[in-house]
């Protein structure tokens, strides 16, 4: 029975929950209904329900179910754990359910559910206790625990085995003390004295460092134990399993029992499931001892184990200790600007560790962080990547492991806008054009233009443009009222650019001139057809001088369409005496005929041009391997569908091994043909090829990789071809593999034949044969035939192996011959009841007639069986009897030729007892015996007798 609580601990004092400070009042949060602590019966189903009110939330809440402090149960969903979520649109309440199917002891412990939505979060705790069915008894206190071993350094007088921690002596202490007393108890066992000074909110963290991951559940289950169960005596076990074993992760552990019956078989179970022998689980049975060895222990081996002998069982708990993961390189504070890429990096003590990231207390993961955050693992390095930082990313970032944490601050500032070109003061005359132009570092920035503090609005005469990083204010036909101070203000930045427009008024007496228009375009260097060539993607600008009075009107056209002025990718910029045709980033669609026409009242002038756009060619198509050799391969391809508008100069080729990222150039000067023989390759290695097209503009993108191909050569010819057998219509051949096979291997052999004096070879087998022998059938009897054999692989046929002489297709007469095995040349002795099976090979052509005799008479005994094939005969007796003894004669006959052999078989049995046994003389301590031989000698010579004596008192 558990002892009463000590007097110094008042009964009304409430226990502190590990990891929590004492609460002064009821906590308010997002939960409408919280899960409650329950005691469940082993094998039953249980369901926990939580409800969350979302009326004040801006987004859907996220729910997480956890066991202990870190274990996220969402990743364990399956047949044992099921989760369900529903939403009521009327009440705006989310309902979350967690169901545990057929609860087991390992499900006991402390649980937590957390709900979060942007900047709001809430959590609640509940416990599960698992009790056995009423008819069952709990034999071991440790069966109610999961991962609660205490890897403490203990003094010499209190030393506990490195692999077994016996809880029976400390159960009373655990039952009657609160959590603070538990840490006092641990300190007495040799733990750090700092435990005594720790805050209650740090209990669970400190317990985790010592391997106790479920402290709350452990305490809850211990309190429910009323008394220790007296161990009952076992008939099947001499020594049962220890109550518990502990082992470090990655090490080996052995647990053993001793059974009363050395011939008894045992079953080993893990969490109720039978264990099968494997490389991980090794069973040993030596005498009465039965041992289970668990190799390379991991966290999945942390479980309850059973040893079952007949109807009896014994239990133990194996605890796998996982050392806490520490952070060896901590986070650094980050100062970034908007849209900059930011990386937080930590380095932990072990590869494969789990690291949890949080920002301002909210966990960051793939579900909640979206596409703005990326998580990267590189060995021991864990990296949180923010692709484009914003003001919302300012805050404190944390990285947690199961034994350490690190934090860093992040500050984000606005990106500084740089002025690459400011606006300048202008002095213009009447009717001239005024252009204010500036350039800033960010092409996304917009802005406004102001004149004397008033925003400038676009009109037919005033145009505002924004192309890339350049902002322009253009004023056509300047008038005196346009003079003033002009300012450009970028949106979102506290800077401004200012300049002054001065109006120059000149009085001129106008005397109109009369001059017809003229286009001054130098076409001496562009051919008779006024052909202008531009590379795709480049910029083309044609400045054409225009004369004439009054000033002529200029019109640029592409075909029958007018080119727009002052805006667009293809535009016309006109000044007083110059008209400029501008084409930004030429594309193939810009190719075609263009014309410029100038007119005034006194005439017209026109020039026609043709603009040709050229580009890089397309890559070649359908790259493939035509044939291969021992170290070479012939590659061919089709020319590209588009040559870029200029003739193709040739092709560049590259190759690489399959699986390698490294390409090797095969030629440096353009190769003009579309077929190429690649050399100096390794036989048996797979390669891929790709080809580039070259024209005067440059080199195309690579073609698609060819299908992998392997340089291989046919094998040499088969060796030692010979005739194995000939009948009236068949001929059996055999041979040895080629001396040189190569990397292509051998797919099989082709056998061909023809009549002597003919060159019409006939293939005997439709598909290659893999064996080194073959019987050619349906041959004409009496004809002389020639034979040859070729080896076949992926590279083709080898040279043929031929017979030196023609073979006459006719049965060869061979005299019969029995090849009697050595052991049958002497008498064969067997015991009554044994099996007799004699295999005797023979030879002869055509097939001999086989006859068996016993004692010179034809064998007709039905208990003696015979079976004959083309090359041997078998005599067998399933159960030998003494009547089977005798001489057996085997006869093989072909026409008048006969061969025979005798086999002597003796079946023996135990002899009968001697007869007429009597004492013929007695003297001192001696006696003389006499007897007569037994009536039945067992069909074998008597080789001696065995004499035994016994005291009459013991008979």
C-alpha cells in the first residue's frame, strides 16, 4: 500500500504542472470547449473534442495536437490515430476531434492542443491514463510508463546498473511527493544540485534534459496506483525479465529469461505484436536461458516487451535514451532592406535532427508560412530563407531543438532610391520642344511632375512618360506661360528633383522660303536594295536628316501601316531637321519593308528600306546514334527548322557519360556535315550526345540529348566446335564460349547448316540459344552436312566457328557398356527397413535393351522397382526385407552385343538372443558364464557378445 503523505506537505496544496507558473485566475482564450483528462480502459476507443470560436479571427485557425512537449501527433495519423475537423457557418465555431483507436499503454501521458490564427493563439492541457481490463493485473509498475528512464550519475553507494533501473524501491516516494519533491529526490540520486533551485515552470525542461519526456503523464499515472501488486510465483520461469532496461540510441541491448523446461519454446512480443527473428532482432536459446538481442537501437525500440511461455508471461520496459540536440552555431541578428533575400542559419550537433522555427512565438512551417518562407537542411546546417523581405518580417526569430534554442532579431528598412540622372534647367525658344528627363535606380517607382507646386496634367501638348527607370516630361510648342520651376517627386520617397524652364523670346522678321523637301540618307554602305540587317534583341536607330521650307511633314511606314511617333517599342522621334527611326529589342516580326516620306507644299521625297532581323539558329533535331563499334559511334541529326535568317556555318558536338553532369567538346571548329563519327570512347560505357548549330550570329541552344548508346564490338567466334552425337535425322553439336566476349556480353548462339558443296546456309534455331550445345533435327539421312555456329550480342554476329569436315547423317553403332559404380563392385549391405536406390549408368547406340535378373531368373518381384532412361537404369526398394538379399544381374543388349554386371545385396537384421545361458562356475567375487549361439543370426555373421550384470536388489 502506498504510504501516506508526509506531514510537511499539506493535503490542500495543489501540484504545479511542469512548464507552467501558478495561475491566479481562469484563463480566457479561443477555446469554447477544451478536451478533458480521462482514464481509459486498454483496448477501447476514445475521442477528444475541442471547439474554437472564430468570430473575432481574420483567418482560419490552425489546430495542433501534441504529446508531451514536442511530439506532433499530426504526423502519426493512421489506423491508430484519426483526426477530424468541421465548421458551423451559423455559429462560426470550428470543431476538432482526435480519436485513439484501441488505446494501449503507450498512449498514456500528458497531451496538449494548440490553436493559432495570425497574432492570436491559445493552448490547453489534458492527461490520458490507461488502466487494464478488470480481469487483468498490473504486474510491473514500469508498464504504465513510456520513455521515463533517468540517466543520472549516481554515487557509489547508490549505484544502479547501466542497463537496468529498478523502480520498486522508489515507488512510494514518487506516489506521495509533488513535482518539487521529485526533483529533490533526483538530486539525492546524484543529479545536479541546480534542480533544487529551479523554478516550477522549468521542471519539464530540466526533466527532458535527463530523458524524462512525459513528466506530467508519469506523475498522473503514479498517483493512481493504490498499492503494489505482490509478485506471484511462476511455474514456467526460473528467472523473469528485469523490470526495466535502458540503452543509448544506436547501441545493442540483450534481455534474457531462464525457463523451467529447457525444451520450452518462447515468444517475444513488442507492444503486443510478435517479433520475428531478423538481423535487428536475434533470438538465442542455450539450455534454460532464452535471450533477445536488439541491435542498433532507435526510438522505435523504446517500448514494452513480453516473453511468453505457454500461458505465462513476463514483462519489461526498454528505454532508449536520445541525447539532447544542441546548437553549435547560433543565429545572428539581421539588418535588411525591403525585397532583399534573408537567410537565418543554425548548426546543430547531429545530422538529421529536427529544428522548429518560430517568429514572435508563432511556429513557422510549410503549412502556415506559405511561399514566403523556405526551409533548407544541409547536413548539420538548418536554414530559414525569406525570399523577399518586407516590413511585416520585422521581429524575433527562434530556432528550437529538443535540447537547445537560439534567437535573433530582424530589422527591415525601406530600400534607398538612387538618382542616376537628375533633371536640368532648360532655356527654349517659342514653338520649340522642352524635355525634362531623369533616371532613378528602381524601374518600379512611379512619380508625379509639378510646375510651381501644381501637379502637371497630360494634354495634347504636354506628355508624361515612364519607360523603365526613365521618367520624361515633354512640352511641345513652348509658349511663354510654360516658363517656371518644374519638380519630379517619386512616390513613397521623401526626395524631389527640380529644374527651371526659361523662355527665350526672340523677335524675327519672317520671310518665308520655298524649298522642296529632301531626305539626306546615306545608303552607300547598305547595298542596292537599301537592306538593313539587325540582330534580334538589339536596338536599331536610324537618324535621317530632313531639309525643306517650310518644314516638311515626315511619315514612316511599315508596308501600309504608319509607325507611331514618340512612344512604343518601334517609334519615330522627330526634331526640327532630323527624323529618327528607333526599334528597341528587335524581334522577328519586325522584319519587312519600311519607307520614309517627307512632304511640304513644294514637293515630296521618299526612300524605301528593307529591315532584315537575324537571330541565333534553332538547335538541330532528332539527334541519334546510327551504329557503334568497339570504341566509337556514328551520330547523325537533322538540320534545324530555323537557321536564324543567315546561312548555317556548321555544328558543334558534345558528349557525356550517362549519369555524369560533365560534357566534353568533340570539335572546336564548326563541322559542316550532319553525320559524325565520335571516337576514343570506352567500350561498355553508356554515352549521350548533343549538337549545337552555328551561324554568323552565334551558337544555338543545345539539342535534346540523344538516346543513350554503348560502344561495343561483336564477340570473337565460338571455340572448339565438335559433334557430340549423330542419328539418322539429327546431329548434336557442342562448343565453348568465345575467347573474347567484351562488354556487350553474349545474347546467345545461332546454328546454321548446309549440304556439302552448297553455299545456301539454313538457320536451325529461330531465336538464339543460351546453352553451349544444340541438336539440329530433321536432317536428310545419309547426306553430308556442314555446320557453323555464331555468337550474337547487341553489336551483331561474331565470325562463325566451322567444323573442319562434313558430317554424314547416319546412326553410329556403339557397343553396349555398363559403367558399374565403385561402391557396387562389392557386396552392398543394408539394414531391414532401409531404402535401396541404385543408379547404374550405361552407354551404347542405338538405345540398348535393359533387363534385370535375380539369381539368374527374370526379376518379377513387385516390391523391387526398376526404371530406365537413355543413359542409366535405376533399381529401388522402398522398404528392404531379408528376402531381398541375393545376386542381381543387369543385362544391356544391342542386336547380338550384350554386356552384363552382377550386384550382390545383403539385407541384415538384429540377431536373436543367445540360448541356454547358465553359470558354469563361481569363485570369490567371480562367475563363469556359458551360452549357445542364437537361433537367428540376422542374416549376418555373429561378431561378438555383450554381457551385462545387475544386483538383484535393484531389479
